[in-house]
C-alpha cells in the first residue's frame, strides 16, 4: 500500500504538474549513465513520471483508487511491471516519515549500503584512526607488521627498506594477522575478476591492488604488443592483431583454466590500457618488496616468511595514512576495496582479534542495537554492497540517516555534493541542497542521503530500484524526478 503523511487539498492535474516541473527544466544533453536524459529528449517518460509523482508525493488522500493509480503509472513507465521500487522519506527534525512506499521490502541497495556499514566502522575505529605499516629490525632480520593500508604503495616499500641501512638480510618476516586471508566478498560474481572496481582486499593491500595492461599496435597484420605496468606473472593468449584503422581490442579472464590467464582479442590501431585487479596479493607484495631490496642494494636470497614481531626488535620505519581519506573515497568515489578493508579492520578492533567478516558483522549489528535501530528485516554479507546476497530496506536506511544526522562524526560530512565524485555529472541543479551516496549494480540503482526542500526543511531519503528489465539511465532518471518532487512539494 502507498502511504502519505503529507496531505494537500489541491486538485493536481497532469497538465498542471507538467507545467510546474517545466519551470525548472534540466539542461538538454545532461548525461546520466550512458544515455541522454535531458528533459527535451524525455517527453514521453516525463509524462509518466509526472503521473507517478502526482500520486506518490503530492498529497492525494490514500485510497484504493489512488493506490491503483500509482501501480498503474509505474507499470506504464519505462520501469518494468516487475520492478521493485522502494521509497522512504523522513523529516530530520520530527523523524516522521512523510513518504513511504514499499519501505519495508528488502532489496539490494548496491553501494548505498556503504552508508550503513561505514557509520559503525567510524564509531569503532575513531575518526583519527590511521592505517599503519611498520618495519622492524632484529639483528640481521627484518620484520614487517602490516596494517592492511589501502594507500600503501611500492614507493613506500622502497623508502622503508632504504632505512634499514644494511647490505644484506638473513630473513624477512611478515605479520599479516590484522585481518584474515579471505580476499573476496561472499556472493561476489566470479565473472567480475577483471573489474577494476572490485579488486581483492586484505593485509597485503598494495598499489590499490591493481595493475595496468598496455596493448599496442606493431606492424599491420601482426600480433599486438602486450605490456604490464610492473612485473607480475600473467599468462596471455594474444589473439589481438594490429590494424591500420580498427580498434576493437578486448580482454577476458580464464580463471577456470588457470589463475592469471587472460585472453586478448580484436583489432589494435592505437595504444590501449586496461586496469585490472591483482589476483594474488601476497605474491604481488613479495615481488614489490624484492624490487625495493634490489633498488636499495640489499642482498636477499631466502623466502619471505610469516611471523610476529619479536620482543626487542627495533622500529626502523613507519608509514601511515589517515582513515578520513578512506571515508571520503568510500562515500564520494564508492571505493569497494577501501570499504571492505575498513569494515574488517573495525571488526577486528571491536572483538580485539583478527578482523573477519563475522567480527565486522557482529560490530555492525551490535552498533545498531545500541542505537535502537531495528535490523530484523535486513541482511548484510559484505561492507560495500557488491554482493547480491545483501538485503536492506529503505526504511532502515532512512532510520540510520536520521539517527546519524547530528552526531559529531556524522556521515553527511563525507557525502558527495552534486558535481563531486559519483555525482560529478548528476543532480547539478540541486547545488548545495543535496548530500548523497549513489549505488549501481547490474539491475540495481539506488540513492540515499539528505535533501533540503524549497520549504527550507531537510529530509533523509532513500530510493531503491531493483529491475532486471529497464536500462540503467531509466532507473536513475526515475530517482532524479523523485528527488525533484521531494524538493518542490515539501
């Protein structure tokens, strides 16, 4: 059933709604996703959207007829008849819901989930937490104590090992116990192993866990040249052919054949670069560490072993990066690797042990129990929202947003504004009136955050659209008209 708390006595007709919305048209040609969603090119969709918002947001009395009209309007829209649409809007001051539609129906929230997982992580780690990587020395042995730093680079390793001031080492040991060795989220899709938005994550984080493949033309009709940005063992099946005027090169993984097996296909007429995730983080870390030793002329011929730092070892070097940088990257750039890393680190600190998904989830549910927010209708299996096994409700998300709004380290301080991050090309007409986190997965689009209405009041909102039939831009267009209606009608 459709529920509306705000009632109006005006008799809105379709032409009136259309006329009012045209007073503030979106600029023609503004890109949302891969398609043109400018108002001038969306006239047919606009009429249907106007119908939806007339019934969803303009204060008509709740009745069977109006509820049927909403369902009818949604069915006639570009969203499919089976689309799951969930909307919740709450007044920040009164905490009352002003619009709620399928608000308690569990659905995938994609990266909007980062809001509700990052908040308890900040509470547990503390705003001033730092990712630390330590290097110790004990006689002729070196010990690294890793902190799963998502900003650690190969250059950092070179700078750290330089401070050893030795010509050789007998042994090198690494303590990676800060988080477990499960580097892939539950329910993450196996065919996304080359998706640079979904790198593995863990104690051995280095260079963003990504590597660049460069494919260049040679002589016409000959195989293309394949290079990697740094040495890492990858097997390439090179089916790419140099062309004078065609560039259709593509890459695909064959993990079912063997790890790090990539097929390169198509025509190559110019330089092409593909950024892909590193498959074996521990191997990559060891390779870059040995590079650092050679760079600093430190002889080492043994394997790198696992061990904790012994008592009496002397601290040689420490590299650290602030948590706040990661929070901005999680909320504004939707960085999945950082989201998962921070969540596990917080879980480990919470239980005072190695960070795991289980400890992070315990932290998550205990936090919201403490805050008095019901979690009985939701399920999380990762931090980032990548897994389709996650289920959230729009009502839960707006409850979290309302509860967090006035806290000292409120998540709103890190959210993107229009023109920034994932909102760089969206909702520019809201300027300083919107703070939001977007979410996109195959068949899923979502957005949640805070919006200041024309009345001056601020509302927490969440819009979830799960629809396998409609296109991405159609889902996002729907979201933006919903936000326009909230801004103008409340």
